[in-house]
C-alpha cells in the first residue's frame, strides 16, 4: 500500500530531540558547576543512553511482564499481525501477550527489524476481530513511523531528573556533611530545584510528542485497514472498560502508559496532568473526519 508520510510527526520528533538535547546539556552544565565531575556525568549519561537504545524493548517487556508467543499459541493473532505488516511493507514483528485485566496494546523496539507488537489477554476478549485488527494496525503504524525509539530516548532526561528528585533526601543526608555543611546543603537544594524544572520541561516536551504520535498512529490505522469506524469502536470499548478495572491494577501498568493505545489512569491527578495521550473525544473526532473524507462528504 502507499503510505502517507507524516511530516508533522517527523518534524516534531526532530524538534523535541533538539530541545531536549539543549535542556540536557544545561542540566549537565549546572550539575558540573555545582561540583559533580563532568566526566562522570557524561559516562553515566552515555551508559544509560546505550542501555536504553539496545535494551529498551526488553525493559518494556520485562516491566509489563509481557512474554513473546509463537504462532502455534495464538495463530489468529499472528496471522493478523503478519497481514498488517505485509500491507505496511514491514517485516513481521514479534508478538507478545501481557496478562492483565487492563485491555490494551503497545509496540516497542528500536527499529522495525526488532519490533514487538503486544496485546493484553483482556483486550482480545473485549474487542471483535475488526476492532482488534484496527488496534494492531495502530501499533504497526508506530513501527512504520519509527516513533518508538524517539519516545524512549526522549524520556531519558526526564527519568534522570526524576531519579535525582526522588533520591534528593539521601543525597542531602550523605552529601551534606563535611567542613562546609551549609554550602553543601545549598548546592543540593539548587540541584533539587533544577531537577524539578528539568523534569517538568522534559516531561511536557515528551508528552507533546506522545500526544501527536497517537493522532498519527490513528491515521495510520485508518490507512492500513480502510476502516476508521473500527478503531473508533475499539477506542470507545477500551476506554469504557477501563472504568471497571480496579485502580490498583491500572497503577501496576501506569509506567508503560506512553506506549499504550489508551492510558491506564488510576486517578492520580499528576499522571492525568502529564497525560501521554490526547483526549478520547479529539481522537474520535479526527477519525470521524477521516471516515467522512473516505465517503466523499
């Protein structure tokens, strides 16, 4: 099939990466100015970036307890994904199953050659065949758009700042001693404040990219299946089913929300403020507009 390249998504990925690089360099510069060895900071950053690049897919699968399944276990699921991959001009990705009452799906991997498309066991019980195919097409669109790696790498600085924020108490406890305690504490407080600012900025930039990429993947699903109505129905079913999933079960998988087709929000207002997805109503409206265009309205 002829794939319409989303230049808006491409430009946003480049712009987000560029702005995050500037924020990242400023962050490292502040830490270095406060006495942290710059060479050590670069070494840690390079090591974590290396791990994210080569092991991001394994970390996502591990954190969600997703297992790779063979064709003889889920033959119909494999056939659907194989067919969509052929239509998109992609190699067939590995297929994963996540055991969870949260109906959802995601794609991960640094490139189309090592991509994984995974679904929860509950989503297969929730959706009919056309709806499930539309959801899988949405995930294949992420693979085709190559936005998975960008999102994973873009989240690196946010994660680093968050770790510093979370461990600030221990830094203050063990780093605040010595001959000039007041000076050390002042520096650590400044690091904490800068970490908060960096976390907020990087999170907002990452979330802005994440929201747009969901619109792009919705459009890709409509192109692959020529059935926007099926994805609308699937999104509404998944969203409606979320209301009946216990909050603790949604909280267990919130860390992977950026990858899911619908975020699993447990009611944490901070998580909702930094939502990784656009509102369902806007996604449905965009898909309905695509449906109208296909009908010539």
